[in-house]
C-alpha cells in the first residue's frame, strides 16, 4: 500500500482528476486473490478452473481524504473489481463497480456519503459470514437470481440490490457513541430500469458492537420499473460473540416479494491459532410461497463450509476451503464453476489459493 502525503504525480492526477491539483492524502491499494477450484454438481462431471477472489474479492481502489479543519473532512473512494484469472474488469463498462463515493464527514455529527455503495443489510451480513460472501463456501451461493424466488421475481436475471445500490445518499452515525452504530440510505431510481441497476432504495441499519458481543438489525426496501414485481424487502437480524478466543456468529436474513419469501439462516465460527485461522459455517435457505402460479415451498437447501487460512505475513496468506450444498425439491443452488445442476441434487467444491493485499 502506497501512502502519499503530498501532491500526487501529474500522471496519476490525470487518471484520477483530469490533471487537477489536490491536497491531503491519497491511498492506492487493493487485493489480488487467485485459487484453483474443483466443483462437482450432481448430474454432471467435475470441472476444474482457476478463479479470482475466493478468500477476498480481487480489487484495486483509490481513496483520499482532506482535513477541512474543525473536525470536518472530505473524501472519496473509487474501487474496481479485477478478475485475476483473465485480467478483465468485473464491472465491464461500469469500471468502479464495487464502490464510487464522495463524502463529507464530521467527527461529532457523522458522515454524508454520495454514490454507489453497500446496502445496509449486506454491510451487516458480510460481517457475520467468515467466508465474506465469496468462494466455494460463501453465503452468496444462496443470494442469486438462479432460483425461482423473491430475488428473481423482483429483478429478473439483471442486477439486484442484495449487495449494492447506485445513486445513493447515505448518512452514517459517528464513531464514539459507546458502541452504537448505524446509518440510513436513500437511492433514486432516476426514471431508469431495473435491468440497468436503477432501483429506488430505502434502507437503514442500527446496532451495538462491543469487544465481545454485538447485536444488529437492518431493513432495505427496493422498488423498480418491473410492473408486476412489487416491492422487494430485505430484512436482517444478527448477533455475534467471542468465547474463549472463538468468534461465534448467528444471522437471519429474509427476502420478500409479492407472494414469495426466502429465509436464510447463517451460523458460523472463526478461531485463530497463531498464524492460522480456522473457519466454519452452516447455511439454510428456506423458500416459501409462490412465484406466479409456481409453488416454491419445497425448494430448500443447506450448505456446509470449512476453511483454513495460513497468514504468511500481514499482507499475504495461503488458504484452502471446501463446501457442500444439499438441495431439496426443485432447488438448484450450486457452487459457482460447475456444470448444470440437477434439481434437488448435491453440489460439492473445494479450492486452494493465495491472497496478497497491497
């Protein structure tokens, strides 16, 4: 990670600000993560691949801050996803797909943040998933539009707001409130389409986090231009605690839309032994109701995940992890990277890789 205290070089300024001068500090950093993966979906053969971002999403970011005096500061954050296996940008034409925000911050009043950012429910959910929503054992396996359910009903197969929202205005509480934290988000649809990720979003989160215990709640409501979709509700409750050096997490998340409902239960643990971190998670996805005339009550699934990380240094780590998904009914939840999934079948996967922070 490179930290600059003075004016950036003219070349970098041209990339970031069209050649305009800047004061304050700018940080250039990121993560590169690559792994070999093996996935076997019931009904097909095993597929081997090289993948990007299994322990942490590969990315590059530019962030800066200027001290305005009197406890006030201004800042920006631009972050783009990278596919290490191909060198491509994960956002395509949306280059800063992960985050693009401009903010004003007060130490006593909080932060006003504008742009594209995580929705409040995901901010809390990802804290309680030891696999940080990525990799073969990530909880993202249960939050996709691949299934007939509320996500697909509300957004089709296009972008959704289970992770991020564009065109957002956020207010975040300041630090130093005795562990209390929270925020509000409003995102304008701007008359656009759900297919282009232009959804109207209203959400918030509140919680308390201490050194050994935390409790949190959040809800996000999304509406878009799909005439038959209705509002999409994303609700979350989560608690965490540390016992004997082991962090234990429990989180409940529910997606609702029209007559369909998907509830996800997450139980997880992470323990550190010197340079080694051991992780485990259990996820249960329960579907309920109907999408149109199609009943989805029986289309449930469970996922088990195990992993280990060996930290070679503060910036570099080796890791290995595996997962098993068991589907019921017509469910086809699967680990990414495999063949077409058999309804009600089993998906297994493992991977081993290296992660480097810079």
